């Protein structure tokens, strides 16, 4: 019978050299099998090292799982170390969840796992999360525990774990059908659309925080009132409280949530000391009667936005002492309407895309449709950005027909600091009065050198003018008397030379 697996023995000639090679080969195998890579020590001086001394989680909303933190455990010694056990001091009562090299401690009795090895000059990875229980408290509370490594030698090493939790209110796909006031005692987390029905007023008291989950937003068909203060502003932002990198929290990134839409039926919106950032768009103002106030925005900040900061079509709006900055779209986009901006800073230094919009865009025509531009006044404002011209007004196009251009000339700039180029002639020049042009007066190196802090790496900005900037003293003192304090509460009138924009120079 034929064998399915046959082995043919082939005679091999052996000599002194081949025998020596075979002996060396088997000797090498024996040597490798005894390699000290698997030699473990119980010397008490041999200990683990860690990628950090303690693990501090970002603040979390109770009942909502945190992001994952990573701890690397190193054995830098020349011999392996056995870890007899890894456990949490609080045992099964701990809110922390720990996974050591794939073993989930929460699946073990009392968060206690045994028998781990770390070979010489090697490491293992520990991943951690936390979910805090609801405590029904308005006060943030700190929770801590210790992750304990007990070596075979009996040495114990501890890594502290800490997290700050905040209880919150939750709104899920909510439509408000009667007047509601949200207070600042706890944050409110919004999932899905939050709709303020027609005829209904939503009031946001000072210190209110609305944290919008990805895809969520605020649609106002009725009226939105925000009564923030310098010390306790009203904040609308995304709900991620953790960091993308150690130096960069997700909160500084644009596009984390939807934005605020003021529908056509929405009028009388009055926002004081409001901070809107990280959204896909800021304030979207849909067309309403020009006889009624659509929006009054005072002492506020719209920043780091993936679309337009303020986009208003055929609306009556007034914006005072407000910063609108760093938007992928236009900082301010006006199509028709009646608008007035006083002591505002429009700063287009969006860092993530060179195809950013303008600091300001004004138009009365769109898709060959005329929108009545009753007024677009800018007084004592800063309007600048990376580009040498950050103002888009189609009527400045010399090739535009005269009738269309005349319809779009109801705009006026006075005592402003601007980065733009104005064509010569009586048609355009009268629209720009007492202007300091950033192109001619900017500090050497770029328009951004006019400001106190421009950290594009960490995405932190402070648009207070520096000592040598021509922004200083550019404002009309008579107008400044009506707004004697800047957005941060600093006096504009002490030196009788108020600065343009919403921030006064501070030594």
C-alpha cells in the first residue's frame, strides 16, 4: 500500500566539520532556551515606571462615560517583573473602569486581577474610563481612587486617579411650547434639536451653559433672551469636555455642534454677554420684517466657527461691543437688511483652512434677486484678518452696472480700523470716514501683530490691541461716551482716546 506521507531517507556524508557544525547548532539551541529574557527577579529595588505619576480625567457630566485615558507601565530593568495583582483601592465601589493588557478589572471580583508579567525593557498598556453616578448636586464634586500594582516582591506602587463630575439637566429632541427659563445652576446637555416654538420665549439666565451634542442645535421660532453678565456669561458650546491633545481641548475646535437659527417668525431676540463657539454656524438670522428688531447682541463673543459667525438676510440687527472671530465662512455676512455695528471686533484669523471667508461681506443682490439694503453702519469697529482685503462688498466691483451698485451703497464706515482697499472716487470714498487702514499701518510681519495673543497652535486668541497698534485711539470719543466700558469692563474714556473694536488696550 502506498503511504500518503512518505519520508525518503537520504544518506548524508559526515565528516569532522559537519559534526562540529551540528554540535554548535544544538549547543546554540540550548543556550537560547536558557536566555535570561524570561528571568524574573524578586529584588525589591526592581520596580515599575509609569508614563505619568497620576491620571487626571477631564471634567465629566455624571452618567455620561468619559473618554479613555492611557497609562503605559514600563519595566526598564534587565530582568522581568511579575505583577502579583492589580486592583483599585475602592474595589467594586470604584466608578473607574480599568483594562490591563486586555483584562477588564471590572469583570473581576472587587476590581482585582492577578498574574501579569512585564519582560525586561518592555511595557504593558493600561486603559481607563470613568462614569460617575448622578448626585443631584449643583456643586461640582471630585472623585478619586488609587490603582495599585503589587509586585511579586511585595512592593506596592500606586497611581492616583481623579475626576471632577458635574450633574446636568438633559434635553432630548425637545420642543418648548410654553415660556421656559434655564438657570445657571447646572449645565444643560442638548441631544438633537432644541426648538423654541412660535410665540414662546426661552430665557437663559446668567451663568447658563448649554452643551450641545454633535448634530444638536437651537432653532428659535419664538424669542430668545439671554441675560448673561461679565462674571457669569451665557455659554453655548459643544458637550465634549475632554482634550484632543494635552494642549488642545475639543472645546476650541469648530464644527462640534449645529448653531443657533433665528427663524423667520423669530423677533425681539436680545442677547447680553453670550459666548457662542465651536459651532457649525453662529447666529443664522432668517428674513423678518425690517420694522421689527430681529436681534440685539451686546458684549458677546462668537468664535471658532465652521461657517458664518453672523449671517443675516433682510433683518434688523444691532451688534455692540462684540467679538466675531475665526470663522471658516464670513465673520459677518449681511444680505440686505438694516444693521448697525458699534465697537465690534471682526477678526478673520481662522487657522485651519486657507480658504476662509472674509471678516465682512455686505450684499444686496443674490442670484439676481434684490434685497433691500436699508443700512449697514460700522462705527468704531476693527475689521481685519490675515488677508490684505477682508471686506467683500460687490458694489466695489468697478465692472458692476450703475443701477445695481447704487442699490448696494447704503453702507457706511466711520472711525474704524480696517484691512481693505477702497477704489478712488466720489462714489466710494465718502462711505469711509476717518478710517485707519490696516494695510498702511499694520505692524511689521502681519495684521495679526496688532493683537495681544495669537496662539495658532493651541488655538488661543486675545484680540486686545498691543501698545504700538494703530487700533489705539482710532475710535470716535463722542460715540465711545455712549459705550464707556469695553467688553471686558475696562474704561474707554479715561484717556479720552478710545480704541476701535470691542477691547480697550490694557497695560
